[in-house]
């Protein structure tokens, strides 16, 4: 099929490049024509400009000569007037000198665009005025019949400095204009020569284009013949190509169907393996969980009996029951975090305390044949991560180590401080980091395996024993937390996986049992609170707890009834809502209320938020079940403070 397709398409491609060349030649031809027109227009404009400038120069020279002639005529008329004392000759002198002044004014007007000439004409005007003053004084002697004085004055001023200045400046004006005339004539000649050269070059280029077009036309005729032959051959290939295409489409559809089936099987296998891992984990937790429930049930039973008999040991049994309940809640959170069904929220964490709190979980998960050692070296440093996700990452690393050791060996989890320079650890910024290392005595990894260890679905375990997602998820978690992961390994030398997490300057949140809180005093603030909870027992307990804290709660057993209930009871200070409820989730209810609760604080309460939209929880405080009165009071204060800050901002 490929050969047939190539055979059919070759004439089209051949014709295509000829069309492109024809288009290029057409564009070049137009460009040459436009260039010729532009050059011709430019040459005409410059020629007209040169002619205009030449005419202007000629006019300036003519005016200068006329001025010189007028001055000479005026001086000659004055000489005749002095000799003959004829008043008619005196009038001729006055007329000639007046015309000379007019010629000088016109000359100044003509050279207004030439600053150098203007300077010369300004000096000429001064010399002209001085000469006129000398000649006028001579004419006055004749007017007053002082002929002898007139003759002497005339002969004295006939070759005076003013006359020489006038003649010299006029000569400079004429010489300057002649120089300009030569320059402009040469520029016009150069322009005509360059235009002629460009025209000749463009003409030659146009001839080349014409020749290329003729050659291309000949090639096009030849290609037309080749295409006719190709069409005849292609006609015989079309039927075979259609059959091959149909066969390929059928095979492609079959491959796609098999690929979809394989993807579905892989997804099902991953889910089965994940559930198997959760089952293995919960197998160890179930024993402890039952023990804790026994403590809770037994403690409450003993407290009940002591309350009925009036004994004083009831409080001690209640404290034991509370401790067991909190331990059971912590185990439940770890299980939810491992199953990745709980919304992840970062907090300040003491890594040493977190690892110490995981000892029972690690012992139950890894078994008695793997010895676990912990070495704390945080020295009070904190990190800002999701506690449960970090526990999940360490648990995944521990399970991988157990498998690498084939269920028997030593596992060491240690913490330490590290100060990294810029670029020392891949994309880590310079600064202080906590180092958490998980080291085993297993088989190690080859360089080829190490290069692919973070690829999703890559695993060296047998089929059905692993999904290949553990290290890729840990890699994503560490990068999202602003850190880096490093692995040191060699075949037969074990593996050291080190997590570098940025140091956080702040107090760590201490998980576990919370201190009890005393009932609110009369001076404590009382707030109107709408409680939305679908479980009637939890709703009743929450309302009682809020009343114990001094607040004014209003119960609502259905989130769909919240809008009408809010309209009935009036404004409230806080809405305390469960996350997962039938018909409508808590975040959906809050989003539906919109601007009606713009200034109202919101506090979500949940024991399992895996099915809720995590994006809708962003920006709202979340209180996890089970909680104590102290935890409830702190959560309410935090939600109100957050709403107040939002209103001020």
C-alpha cells in the first residue's frame, strides 16, 4: 500500500514545486517591474529637482549681475551729474541706485534657503548702504552748486573701500552659486548614472526571469506527459490500494480493541493490587484497632458502672476510653492516607516524632523477620508537608525495602540536617533541608533499573506483585513539597533512598490526644451557628457540644433545606457542615448559597472526604472526625478569624 500511495502522489508533488517556482518567478517579475518604476520615478523627481535648483542658481547669478550693473550705472550717472550739474542726470542716478536696492532685496529673497549666502548678502547690504551714503554726499554737493567740492568728493569715493567691498561680496555670491551649480550638476549626473546602472541590472535580471519561465514552461510540458503516464499507472493501483486500506483499517480496529481490553485489564489489575496492599496493611491494623475498641468499650462500661454506684474512678475510665478512641482515629487516618482516599493538607511536622509514631505500623506491616531501626537527627527542625502523605511515602519505601530483602533483613530510617548550595541537588533551591533516609540490606539495583526507577508502572516485581506506581508517587509528592529525592544503590549492596524536604520555621502540630476544654464562661463570645449533618446522632452530639461551648446552634438534617432554614432564622455567624451527605455535599451546598453568606464563616467537618471535590475545599478550614471539645473550639475560632480577615481584606 505504501508503494502505491507514493506512486500516486509523486506527480502531485512534482507539479507542486513547479507551481511554487512559477509563483516565485511571478513575484520576482512584479518586484523587478516595481523596482524599475520606482527607480524611474526617483530619477525623474531628482532630475526635476536638479533642474529646479539649476534654474534657481542661474536666477541668483543673473540677479547678482543685474545688481552689479545697476550699481555701475548709478555710479556712472553720478559722474555725469557731477561734471554737468544737469538735474536730469541726478534723477537718473537716483533711479539707478533705487533699482540696485530692489535687485539686492530680490537677491536676498532668492537665497533665503541658503544660510551662507544670507550671511554674505547681509554683509553686502551693509557695504551697499555705506556706498550709497558716500555717493549721496557727493550728489548733495552738486545739488547745492558746490561743483568743485562735488568733483573732489567724486574722485575721492570712486575707488573707496565700500565700492571694493560691494564688488568683492558680489563676486563671492556669484562664485558660491557657481560652485553649487557644479555640485548639483554633478549630483544629477551621478544619479542618472546610478539609475541607468540599476535599470540595466534589473533589465538583465528580468531577462533571466523570462528565460527561467521559459525553461519552467518546458519542464511543465514534460511533467504533464509524465503525469499522464502516472495517472494511467495509478488507475491500475487504486483498486489494490483500496483493498489494502480496508485490510489495514480492519487490523487497526482490532488492535485498538485489544489495546482497550489490555488497558482495562491493567486498570483492574492495578486496583486489585492496590486493594491487596490495603488488605495486607489493614491485616496488621485490625488487631490493634480491636484492642483499642476493647479499651473504649471496657472503659465506658466501667465508667457507667462507677457513675451508677457513685464511685470516684469514673473519670479515670473515661480518660482511658478517650485515649483508645484517639489511637483508633489515628490508625484510621493512616489507613485512609495509604488508600489515598482522604484530602491531603500540609502542616508543620516534626519528622522524628512522625517516624517514632509509625513504629507500631511498620512492625505490623513488615513482619517480625525485618528489624527496624530509627535514628532521629532533626534537632528541632520542622518540615511543611502533608503528615499522612509523608507516612504513606515512608511506608511505601519500607515495603519496597522488605521486598528487596525478600522479607528478611535490617531496615534503618534516619533523619538529619542538610544545607544545600544552589544546584547541589538537581532543582533544589539553596537553603536548609531535612534529610529522611530509608536504608535496607537488600539486593540493590543495577544502573539500568535505577535509570527507570521513577517511571510510572515500571517494576521489577513479578506480575501481580506490584503496580510500579510507588516510587513515581513518592517522587511527585517530594517535588510538590519543594524537595528532591536521591537514591544510592548497587547490586548486592542494598539501597539508600533519601528525601530532602525544605526546613519550615514554625512549631509542629502535635497529633494525638487533645486536652479537654472546660465549658464556656458567661463572658465567652456566643455565636449563632447553623449545623448541617445528615447523621442524627452526630447532629445531636454536635449541637450538644456547641451548647456546652456557649454557642447558639440551629440543627439542619438535610443540606437541601439549608437555604430555607437560613431565611427563617436570620443571619448566622458560622455554618458548620459535614462534607459527604446524601443529595448534596457540603461544598456544593456552600457554593449554592453564594453571596447570601458572603460574610459568614464556614467550617467543614469530615471523617472521610475521599469522594468530595478537593478543589471545592480549598480556602476553607476542615476539622477531622473524631474531635474533642478543645479541637472544636479551636476550629470555630480559626474559621471566624479567617472570615474576619477576609472581610477586612
